[in-house]
C-alpha cells in the first residue's frame, strides 16, 4: 500500500516540537535569495494564527483579486477568534466593520463580478445585509449560539459572492500532464460510509491534476465498497487501495497504472510546483494555499521515496493541535492537499480501519472535470 510517514504518535509529537524549534531558528538565522514569481493575490490570508476551518481555507484559496470582499470576509472570520472566549467588544467591532463595508463600499464589492452574474451577486449582497442586521442584534443580546449560526450562514453567502468573481481558470497546467484528468474549478463529493456521510469540497483551482484524478475516480465508482486500510487516532484515516495486487488505479483506456505528480500551490504564486517537495526544493518557509491545518484535510498518499507515485489512495488528516500545531507540521509541502471535509466531522471521528465506503458521488461541479482526449 502507499503511505504517509509511518511514525508512532509519541515519536511524531517529539519530532514536531523539535522541528518546530529548528524551523524557527532556521527562519531567524537565514534569508533566502530573492526570486521573482508571478503573484496570486487570491491566496493572501490574514496574519495571525493559522486557519483551522476548512471552509475558510477554501474561501481564501479562491483565485480572485477584490480587496473589499476579502476585508468583509476577514472581519466575519475574525468573530470565530473571539466567540469561544465571549469577547463581545471585538465581536461587535467586527460586525460593525462588515456592516460599513456592505453599506459604503457595495460598488467596490460588485466591480469584480461579471455583468451576467451581477443580479445573482446583488441578491446575495442584499441577503448578507439582512443577516448582518440580525447578527448585530444577536451580538447585542450576547446570544452565542445565534451568533455562531448567523456567522456561518453569512460567510457561506460571502463565499458564493467570491465564487462569482472567478472569471476563468487562473493558469495553464503543464503540457506534460495533458494525459491526466484535470478539475478546472471545484467539485463537491458526498462520501457515504458505513458510519454516515462525509461531504468534501475538492479544489481544482489550487490542485487541478490531483483534484481531477480524484473526481474522475469518484465518477467511475472506483471508491465504492473500498475499506479504510489504515487509521491512526488523531492523525490520519486512509483508503483507496483496490482489491488485488495493484496499489492504485489501472486506466482501462491504456491498461497502465495511472500515477499523478506531487502538486503544491504556494501562497502568493500563480501556479503550482510539480514533482518535488518544498523541503527538497529548499523552500522551507513557503506556505501552501491548501495547508494541513484543518480537521478533515484531504490529501493523496504516495510512497516516501517518489513524490510522483500517488494514484488512488488518499487520506483524511485528523487535525489535533497537540500533535501537529496548525502551521507547524511535517506534511505541508510533502503531500498534495486537494480539498477539505466540510460536513460530517462526527462521522469522520468514528471511522476506523476496516470500515467501508459504501459509495462516493460527485454531487456538484462534475462539469468542471476535463478528461484527456484518448
């Protein structure tokens, strides 16, 4: 079977602490030569603690360049940093900022929307304004549960507005990978397991080859009936090993094993890096647009020695702060993340080795899948 690093939990804890310290010292003591790269403004995220919400990471990963909508989003995302400790003053400030943006800068918000999509965007903005007014009242009443629910609803609408801003696929995938499926956008996959359903959003904007390979396999029914072959509590849950001697997918069109390259999009760059880990490239400080910082991060398994050996096996990363502090773990840049679980956390927590996937279905975005011409 393909694998992620096969370490014990205790070993990982010690290693994470050691590497985190080493990276900190390395960062403070060295500076890398300046390299000119094409910028991708869409991947910019707020400074501060690493983001641990998969939905938020997906919003920040969208290839758009509208500062106003990003300010609106950040003000609302920030509520989550304060709600746990019931810091109502900062929460009120965040909501007030969001309200000002919507009322004073709506034209700036809508300027990135194509004309054909403006009516839909205007309706979403009107709905967000209405919900913001409700949110202000909930904050005044210090109704924590209602604030949490309204925040999630509003951010969902903001995410829809941001998706309407995407005009075209942001880069060209290298021609050498034209023989592989590509996802030119996003898709939603419903994974029905013996313990319940998990919903995953797959991000082709950041990892088109990796995401395209996965969505193609889902659409073929490849994962239906497959068991989870490895589980490590608070770390990973892996599946995708077909029956028989093969460890990956054999393409019936060619009769050959289909492997895909390691694919990592670095923050503020236009296109992904292929075929090499960030570590091997000497890019220790670079941060992936899709990091291993959220419970339910979805990534491809591969052999340790070959970065381009991934095929069909993938794993859910079971984020646990004590083991892998967000932003300080050993997997970023070494394995290709291609999406996040957005629903079904309680199901994912229950699944163990031996449990099975009943079915996996593409429920949204199949039109974004581009299969190679045979």
